[in-house]
């Protein structure tokens, strides 16, 4: 079996392996071949020290807004070594482009790029505008509900979070827009997750809901190297990480994945809604409460579950497993119609599959 045939037969598996390996290889190269980077960098290589040095030189305090891509680029321009972190964060998108190109050549890459349009197919500007307005309302409401949950629990959890003082100011609006469109995680990752993998799985599984569930789990597990490498597992302890934090984080990834799929379907397969949902769920502006150093804790993840679960249940009650897409009837062989089976796979939008 040729490499192209292997990739075409198992595109999602190859995509996920590549997405996981790229950041691991980048970090591994730093550890195994430090002399190579020291020769280029002109001295000892330490990511943590380079980050702190860049933050000190640029005045970045890693408070609210430090997750914006603009902030991260500012750090990278000060310390070029940090571009390795950008490549690692973009691993899902790089993997998506590689697999799409291996399967379908430039046409496969083009199919992902097409999804960066604000709407596709028969969605139209009017429907897309209504979808984006609904997305904004829903995400603001659910993040405020998360804050209400944390406030209502009282005690230490309530004391950990503060409500943004600039809630009624234009600066919060600007920060919210940056969260929606320039969150570094969503901006770097989503062309891979929802631009390539979601439409691929949705077409093959003929179920937007099932595709979202699988992708949500994969999305969560992709963060394992980060949690190990940046000390989350060590800080929490293996037992608490495996049995509390990771299940809660995975559940949140699955719920956010379902919400993202729904809004992608409303816009005919555009990846922009997924980018927005991902960025707003990361909540750099603190609508769910401002805090420092608690993102990678069980309580932070657990308190997000109920509001997002309610939102997902409402979507499922209203739209069912199609999540606003179109599910094809299966033929006598039990196979889904080869014609793309949802708005995310509208043939006029291109089919990001192999």
C-alpha cells in the first residue's frame, strides 16, 4: 500500500497522529538537539526563560487578553524562539493541510481555505448575519451563566473569580472581538479541527452529532502533551488529573465541539463560527470571571459544564443529531449517499475529504 493510499484510507487517523506529533517533535528537537538551536539562537535555549524575558521586554503581564494572537506575535518578534510555540499550536491546521494535500492535491487544500469565507453555499449573507448574531448572543449568555454558577457556589470558588470592571465599556467590546477572531488557540487550530476534520467525519459518519463527539474527544486528547510538558499533570497529581481534570476538560471540549458544529452548519460550512465559539469559550476577557492561574484546575473546568450542557441539550432538542445540517438516507448497502450529506459538506463549498 502506497503512502497516498494509506492516507486516503485513514485520513482522520493520519491527521490526528500528525497533529499530535508536530508539537511533540518540535519540543523533542529542543531537548535532543539543543546544540543545533543554540547555534542558531546564539546561546542556551529555554522556552520558559525566553517567554518571561520577552514578556518583561514588551510589558506583557499574562493577564486578561494575553491569549490574543496579537500579543503572542509581539512576544515572538521579541524572542524568535517562541515561533516554535506558534508552529506547535498550529499543528492541527498544518496536519489538515498535509492530509488534504496528500489525498486531493491543491484541491484538498483549497477546500479548507474556502471555508474561511464567512458563509458558503446557499446560506447567503442574510442567513449568515442572523447566525453570527445568534452566536454572539448565545456565547455571551453562556459565559455569563458560567460566572453565575461560580458566584452561586460561593466560598473559595466564588472568591477566585472577579467580574470585569469594564463590562459596560468599549474596551470590553474590543477585547470581546479580539477573543472572537484572534484568540491564538482558535485562530491557529480551527482550520484543522473544523475546517478539515469536522467535514471529513461528518461526511463519512453521516451524523454531525457523532462527528462532533469524536472530534471533541480527539481535541481534548490532543492537549495531553501540553498538560504534561507545561506541568499541569505534575501540579495536579496524576490521580486528580486523570480522574477529575481530564474527564471535565474532555466533556467541555465535546460540548463546545457540538456548539461549533451547529453554527458552522448555519453558515453553510464556514469555519469562522467555530473559530469564534472556540475563542469565546476560552474567554480571555473574563465574562465567566477573571482569575489568575486557575485555568488548568478541576474546579475551573467543572464549573463550565452545566451551562454548556444546557445549551447543547437545547440545540439537540431543536435540531436533533443533524445539528442544523442535512443527514442523507442510507442506501440498500447501508452506505450513506456519496453526495455530501450536510451543509458543512455542501458540494459548492468543496469537500474536505479523501
